[in-house]
C-alpha cells in the first residue's frame, strides 16, 4: 500500500508509518502529532517552522537534487550566513522545542532502508541578526522506480488498478503495468493520462508490477520495484487474506473536536464513515462521506464517548467493501491523589461484535499502553495497560510541569476473511498545575479552649496532590470576611486571641499547596456562645454555626476523667436552651454545648455553676470500738471548704470537742462521753467567702 497524508505543510509516503519499516520516521511523526495535540489542547497554534513564524528570519541552503535514488547521502551547504546552524533531515513540522541547538553539527544524511517513494523535509535552523532563522526544502527519495498505485480484486476473474496523479510521487514520463516482470506488458500509461483506473480481466491470483519510467535514463533508479500479489477473493485461507488496499481504518486518533483517521483503501476510491455507540447499532447516516485514503479529519460531537466506527466503499460495481470495526478507548477522568494522579480510561471492547455467529470474524488486542507527556517530552515506554485494567497511577513531581495522557491500543483480527491491523489513540487529557484548583480536602472544628480563646482545628480528610504549605484564616467582621491570619502547614490547630466567653465568632479557611494553587474558600464555621441564664437555664447562640442546619445539640459535662466529654443530654437542632437538673451535681456543675452536622463540629465556651456543698452531721453514732460507725465526722463534699469551726457541747453547755479541720473525726473515749444527746455548732467559710452556719443535735449510742 502506498498512501500519503498532508502534515505540517508537506507530504509523506504513509506506507512507512503503517508498516513500521522506517522506525525513525514513525517515531518522529508520532511525536510531532502528539505535540500538535498538546498545542491544540491549550489553545496554542502548532508552529510549523517552515511557515516562517513571526519574529524569525528566513535562512537558505543548497540542495542540489530534489528527486534521487536511495541509498544515497545528501549533503547540504549553508547559503544563509547565519550562526549556530543545524539541520534536521526528517523534520515533521514540530515547533522550536523539538529542534535542539546543542546537537553536533551535521551537514549530510544517508537515506536508505525503504522501498517506496517517500517525501522528506530538511529544515535548517539557527540564528541571524539575533533572531531565530529557519529554511525548509522538500525532496523525494526513491530506492526504485516503483510507482504510486493501488489495486482491488473484484472477483476471481478480474481486478481493478488505479494510478493517481501526483506531481511529487508520480512524476514519471510513463508507466508500465505487467504481470510477469515486464516480459509481458499489459498496459502502458502516459503521464498525461493520469489519473488512470482500469479493470483488467485476468484470472486471480495474479502477481503484478507497476513501474514508472523517466525518459532521462539518469533519473531512473536501479532498485528492484518488487511486485504485489492479488489474491483470489473467493479462496480464503485459514490464516485469512491480506489485501493491501482493502478498506481499513489503520489508525484512529481522537482529539477534542473529533478524530484523525488514517484511511486505507484504493487510491481512486472514496469511503463513508459510520458510527455507533457501544452497545448500539450503526446509523444509516454516515458521520463523514467522500473520504479518500490518507490522513483525514472527522469532526463529531461526543468525542470522549466510547464509540465504534467502520468504513464503506462508496463506489459500486466491483464488490461490496467494508472495513473492520474499530472502537475508541477514551480517557474518562483524571483523579488527583496524594503525590500522584489516577488516570481512568475505557478498555477496548472485546469480544468482536460478530464473533458469536461467524468464526471468520475476530479481533484481539496485541498491546495497550498509557502514554505520558511531561512538558512536551514523551515518557519513555509509557505504562502497559493490563487486561480489564481501567486506571493507572502516575507519580508527579514539580509544580511547573504540564502533564498529558493518552492511550494507544493496537488491535488485529480478521474481518470477513480479510486480515487487518489498527491503532487506536484516545483523546488527550492534560493536567496543568497553574490552572488547577485544589479540592477542599479538610474539615473544620470550632471550639473554645480553657483560656476562653476561639480555636480552629483543621482536619485533613485526604492529602493533596502536592503538599499543603499554609492555610488562610478568614474572620467575619460585619457582613464580610477578610484574611485575619495564616497558619503554616502541617500545623492543624489555630488559636486566636479572641475572647469567646461573651460572643460567637465566625471563620472561613482556604488551603494553599506548594505550587501556589488554592482551594475554594470553605463554608463558614462559628463558635457557640453559651450562658447560664438566671443560674438555672443553659442558653446558646440561636443561629447555626454552619451554613447548613444543625443535626443535634449535645450537652456535655465532666466525665470520670475530669474532661468535658460526658454526654449529659441531646437535643434537636432547632432547640437553643435547656434546664439541667442541678441536683445531680455536688459542689459544681460544668457544661458545654457541641453542635453536630455533616458540615463539621462546633463547641461552645464552658460555663460553671458553683453549688453550695451538701454537708451534714449524722444524727447518731456508736463509739463502741466494733469498727462500725465509731466516729463522728462531716458527711458531704468538703472540697470547697476554706475554713471550719466545729464544736460539740453536752446538755450542760460545756464544750466536749472542738476542731478546725474539715476532715475531723471524733471518737470519744469511755470517760469522755456517755450515752445521750449532744449539740453541735458548725461555721464554714467557702472558697468564695460564703459562710454556712449549721447547728443541731445528735445521739451517742454505745
């Protein structure tokens, strides 16, 4: 097969790219195409330097022959007078980033290793008068006089042959068609008769030769032109037929606006392209019509949706011709994770849609890779995609990288007895840190510490792609929020200087990573102001501390550990006061309120209600040394007692015992007290200087 495509202002013999026989051309071409995709993705014009970019000057060099036979070494000579001149002998239309000014100077290149005529571009690059300088020249390299043509088998008794008009690849004076290496010439075609197409009534199979000839014998190449084998389409071997010019999608390359197709087929034929959604059927209306062999651009919506395509030959009369079905494998999502990105993509759909009812139809994936481009440099080797794998992780480093991804899938199979191979390239998805907004990957908790200062706790839910470096703390003033302070990451606790014991304060937070990308500013979160109204009712801020309603309010008090973490009571989110049962407490009752919501948590200040201690003297005791109720002492919580004066008097009013120790114990000896009634006077001064006076009587029972 001989095809050509228009690319970057010049044409190539596309056979080399498809057959992989000329690897240096193929790799250069593919990289050039990828760079074009990157430019397109970011709205940058792909810069074919042969078109003399703005701000550059035109160079010049000498190329003596523009059509010659290979193998041959081409030597160029500068005529520009520029500086730091270099040459690229297989230029593919890339921008200046692909031309390295530091490579060694080379003024010659040997073209060899291919059979079919190929168009090459040589570019000269350097500087002149302080400006970039470029000059390009195209030339055709042939190893033989093999003409540029195609053929198609109609049936077992005839075949069709076409020679297109092409001023570069078919510039011979006449053409000879034979079926036994020119011992018998079955047709001679003059240059002025192009384009030429004819059906030959000859039984198949046949081996044919098509040679171009120059009248000037010095221009003819001596290499063997080789032959093409035209098989009998009615005799399909078990291995399938290989028909070079049968309709096929040799490559399907998705882009933002549709796709690029490498259409294979007869050079005098045109084809219609049909599409179906995965799981659907083909529409009767083609996506595109009149497609000729070569690289073709097709525009259609939903280029990121998985679809399948096939070609149908538009001409009738010879035979019905349809290509194998080729399906896309789009990249669907790029998910940011800690230090890496997860790239999601569609697998190639298998098995082939007709494999169940026709054993001659099958397709298999021979290779699938995720290709990675960092700052317009193709990642060596890519990453292999395993069967049934739908995502791959890629570690990323540095803030200034533009990272792009696409998948390549190579498939081969048999379509109605005819072998085929195809390459599928997904849409290009790029990641540009400078355009990125990081997700809000943290939750907020507002609280008030023991010093009654408002505190924000920032709980990171998941790590960012790049490490966080700081948080911006926004504080509400009136109806507006403004930056009040910053908190350096990885610290996650921010203590304000605001006294939150008398009012509520509201905050917002924004994170920033080491690349300077910022998260959206968070929803507000507020502290809760709690007070003890009339020394009996807990009341707190009526507005929700979040943008969303409060799910529950929980009253917290001190637990066994002494921390305010014991749930005392729970209320619905639209209740803002509560009367606690203070009888359940002794010397003091301590409370705080927690608001719970899916938006986060918020805590109030702490309120403390000091209670008069419950202290009393027993009404009787039995000091008989039996170890049971042998002593008289204060019963209750004495923690708040600062001083005490305690006296015991007998019935005559005489003091029989006195103490100033809150923890006194009176165990009278046998002769100190007898059975009967006694009286006491108790005066207590509390830690807040309140005075408690108690008096009464008790009995001694021995």
